């Protein structure tokens, strides 16, 4: 069966569309441009387009070409250094305090943007900020990014560890790679990273983490001198749940009646019966040293005995353990009161007998005499021979 003319026409259109060149993104026409001397290379050194866009070009060669850096020394400038693919913008001056890689204070010398202090593919903005390592970034006032892929932003910050970040005011990564340091402006002291791959914060006004868009849930870490976002005073750690760690080191659970429901009475004697069969042992956690011992029940046994905490059988809530303890104490206290009442009744009965005996002492004597006479007569009658 031969294909129809319509099918052949459709096939021709499809083939033509496949063969058509793909349209490339249109580059705006240049209003001003500078090309390289070698016209065979279609590359602009500088171009300003008619729509206001601009491009700076160049060739990266690791700074080995004879062209050299565009400018050095003090001054205000925006500088593109193509041989190192590095960019600088702002001002360079001497006389500002900064901290060297070892954490010692020094003074900017006005050479922060000289060739020797420019890393490959680095960027620096601001006043006398130095990005001397490859792929580093420095911005602000007298901040230094001195190791590969390091970032320093703010005032007098130093990122001296590889891939480290120093932010804020007088933050220093202390040659600790992968570290993060943020320092507020509450102190002129240097905040330094202590170990590799760590995060250090100085936030004297508190550290807040919000876990909802309306800021109603989260955690606050603070000094305790101010009230937290959740209205809790004298708390080092406070949470939107109501739980907090006090400045004295006491973990405090939320137990507000207004946040509870479905109240049920507790049978203290039943709690005591369950505690009687609850295994209590000493043990150590596998992640701790053998000599670090603890005492208590297993969560599985506690959950089987009391059914508290929902379906979670691997944890024991402190509020549940406290509740079991208090219910047991109440039951034992009730037993103690009952025993005291019984003992008081027995003492009263004893005292009544003592009172009667004290009021009639002769009765006791007469009773003894009578008993003695009866015994004597029985003995005489048994000892007299019959005729």
C-alpha cells in the first residue's frame, strides 16, 4: 500500500523541522566594546551593551603573564584581575586592626590587594579586606580569608582554616578546617574555634531557632538574664513546649493544668503492686565507660508495667517516672496513717487496762489469796488418808 500524498507532506515537514538550526539566545548589541588585538578570537575584553549590561573578559593564566595586576597599594577602586580570575571593590588603607592567622592583632598595611595577597578565583569587598587564598571570599572591614575556600565577613574577622567561615565581629576560625565562628559585638575579645569541623557562637542576646513561620514554636538558648520568646525567665534553654533548663542547671518539665485533659484517678496500691514486680538494676550505657554506672528500670519493663508515654517503649519520660514515684509515696503514706491509727487504738486499750488495775489494787491481792487457798485445800484433800 502506497503512502498518501498527505502523509508524505507531513513527513517532509517533520524532517525539515529537525534539520532547522536551533535559535540561539540573542546577545544585545554592544554600545561600547574593546576586543583583543587578535581579531581571530571572538572575545571582548570589555563590553557595554545597549541595554546597560556589561562584561569584563580576559584570560586566566594563574597570574604568570607579563600583564600583571591592574593596580596595587592604597586607594579606592574596583578591580578585575583576569589572570587570576579575581575581583576587588572598595578601598585599601593602612592603620586598621585585624587578626593574623595565629590570632594575634596586627595593623592593615595597605597591601591587602597587592598581587601577593590575591588568591586565584578570589573576591574581596569593603575596606582593606584580604582574600589571599584560592577560592576565598572576604568582605567588610579588615577581614581576612587566608585558606582555600574560606569566607570572612564583618569586622576584623579571620578565616584561617580551609573551608571555614568567620562572621560578625572579631571571629577567628583558628586554622580549624571546616569550622564556623560567629561573634557578636558585645565584647572586643576574639572568639576562636576550638576544634575542626565545629560551630562556635557568641550571641549574648540569645540564640533563637524558630520551627514555624509564625514564630510560635522553637527553642531559645540564652544567658537567662532576659525573658525568652516563650515568656520564661531565668532559663538557659527554653522551649515553646514550656520545658526549660534553669540557670541553676535544673531541667523543668511543663506541667501546666491548662495544657492537660482527660484526668483519671490513680490507685496507689495498684501502683505499689506493679512496682513490686518491676525489675530495678544497675547498668551502664554502651556509649559510656564501664565504670559509669546508673540505676533504674528498663524502658520496656516500665512501659509494660504502667503503659505511660504512648507507644514508645524505649524511653522513660521524667514526668511519668516522677508521677509513679509520687503515687507510690502517697500510697505508702496512706498505709502509714492507717498503721498509726491502729497503733493508737491498741495503745488506748492498753492504757485503759492499766487504769483499771491501778484503781482496784486489792482485787488483785484477793484474787491471788483465793487462788492460793483453793490450791492448798486441793493439796490437803489429796494428801489425807481415807479411813
